[in-house]
C-alpha cells in the first residue's frame, strides 16, 4: 500500500453507497467523540439521510 495507507474510505455504485473504516477495533474507540461523529456522518451519508 505504500507510505500512506487509508483508514477510512467510501464508494458509490449505481444507487448504493458504501463506507468502510479500519478504525474501531476496541470498545474504547467508541468512547471517542470524533470516532462517533465519523460513524454518524457515514451512516447518514450511506443512508442518504438529512
């Protein structure tokens, strides 16, 4: 993968949307405000929610 390696990415295929992240492997990561905001935004984007 080289020097820079993505830890979160997204893609759109036809009408579908997909979000992936390599973060969140521990319970403590879900206590992080920025982690939760990223997941919230990803869910809204993937679900095409306001």
